[in-house]
């Protein structure tokens, strides 16, 4: 802006001078998102402030406490940067930091020449067993000529993906992981991010051909070991699910029978409510029993050899604790059928029991100091009763589970005589 000044002296002499006073252009600040926060919950955001006008140098003050023109480590949200120039003029800039939404995980499914009709896809987070071992997501398979699965809005992480085809429609299908593996520790890991839909195709494994004349049987129990119950989480991944106590049965566990040599799967099943599993109509041969609990490694395996003279194998028991699945050759679990003839015949019914146990046995001689002892699957004595009214011949004792403190589980009942 121009200003004019006139100066007069005592003699009325005057002089006029014009001066121009300039001012800086208006101080304007803006801020932009340079990098977003990343996946939902991420803090990788970067914002930068830009200044025009005013008089340099400028000072910066973010509402996060930073005093540089660029702020890092930002999550989803709105941020303000206050800018001051050398004349102490101030202005503000506001910027929003965004984040990426969860993306999908998709996979095509193939089962040889078979058309896949129905089943489920399960996603397990890859993590140490101490962080939890249950499923993150379960969805129904899209069956048909182009069968597939689709997890929508799956959080970014590393996953095992397992396919369980319906056993009624697909009796020869083996539960199969991404990487076409029947065990989680041999499968491929899906590294799922949040920038695109990831793809993980799976070829479902088929059982080895069955033998219509085979009569072999292999059975056992899956038992909960110490520390296991705290690992079982509900599907939200945060709430412990403690249905049992150490020594109790683990139901719904995937068990497979591998043929040796060759490595194919001869049969597969799941443990029932008592933790019991059984493979029937198995041809003679050598087998390995595999127990599959994602993120829980197998420390040891059961090897079974079926021959024409010995084609029944029982008590192939596994235990699952907080760090591994293992076998214990010293433990005997549950009640099972046997061809062995005992001196004192002994039976329990019904088995499994809904609450009342009928213990029936026959004594060949007087047993004044006989007792009944019940152990849990870990060998701990949970009940003991002295029996003084036994007779030579048939005896029946009736026990009520709630009265003697038995919870849901698998137990070993002993008749102890001299």
C-alpha cells in the first residue's frame, strides 16, 4: 500500500514523499495424508503440513505433540497442525488419516473327479499353541462344478485353512489343509493382508481304496492333559472355553490313519463325546495314527501293525496338554472289549453312562478285603470304596456318578483283590 507524507518547515517550505509499505501474502497451511494407517487398527499413517505465504521460518505444532512438518505413527483419525510464521501469525491445518478395510480370502476346491456338494472351510490363526488353538472363522463351502470357499472381511494375519467335506456326501474325503496336506504342520500358511483378495486353492485328499473283506480294528482315546483347557477359545478369540478338566475326554478331534509305507490315508474319524475314536474294516498292514489340532504339535505317534493273527489294536491313546500332543504307554483309559479271560469276570454297564454305573463281576473265592478304585485318565485316584459284603459268585454294585463326584470324562475302574 502507498502512503504520502508532506513535510513543512517554518518558512512554509514543503516537500512531499511517497512510500510503499508491503505486507507478506496471507499465511496459509494445509496438510495431506502421505501414507494411510494400513490395516484396521494400524498406526503406519504419515501426514505432512505445507505452508504458503507469511514470513519464514515457520514453526509447527501437532495435536499429537510433534513439532516438525511431518508426523508419523498415526492411526485412523483426524489430526490438527498449528503453524506460526516469523511474524507470529498463526493458522491451522486439518488432515484425516484413513485405514484399509479387511479383505477377503478365496479358494477354488477340487476333489478329483468328484463334484463337491457341501462342507465347511475353517481358518486357524498361525500362532504359538499357548495363544489359543481354536478356529477363527467357519464358513459353508459353495458346492457345485466350480466349488469354492470365501472368507469375507478376514482380518490380516497368517492362517491355516482346512477343508472338511460333508462325510455323508463325501465318505472318502480326508480333511485337507491349504498345501494339500492332511496335517496342519505340513500345510502352507496363507499370508493374508488387507490390500487385496488373497487366493488359496485346495485339492481335497481322498482315502486309499477300502477293502470289503478287511476286519481290522484300531481304537483309542483322546484325553485332555494339564493346561489344555485354557487354550480353547471361543470364535472371537478372546474368551477361554473350559468344558473339561485334565483327564477329561476331548471330543470332535480329527484323527487319521496313515498307511506305511506309501503315506496315504487309509481312514479318518473324529473322537466322540467320551474322547473315543475307532477305525474299523482296516486291512492288515502297518499304520501311523495322526491326531490333528492346529498349532499343537505331535511329540510322538502311535505305530500299529495289524496281522492276520492280531488285527485288533486298542488303547492307542493320545494326550493333549498346553504345548503338545503325546502318547503315554503307561496309561490305560476307559473300558474296552477284550478277548482275554480274567479270573474274576468284570463288566460295567451302561458304557458310556448317563449317571448310574452298574459294576458286575464274579468271584471264584471269598474276597473279604476287595475294593473298587476309580482313576481318571491321568492315573489319579478319584474314588475308592471298600467292599465287605461280596459273595462267591456273581456280585453287582451300583454307583451314582453325582454322589461320588464324577464329572464328564473317561475313567478306569479297578476291582482290587488280594
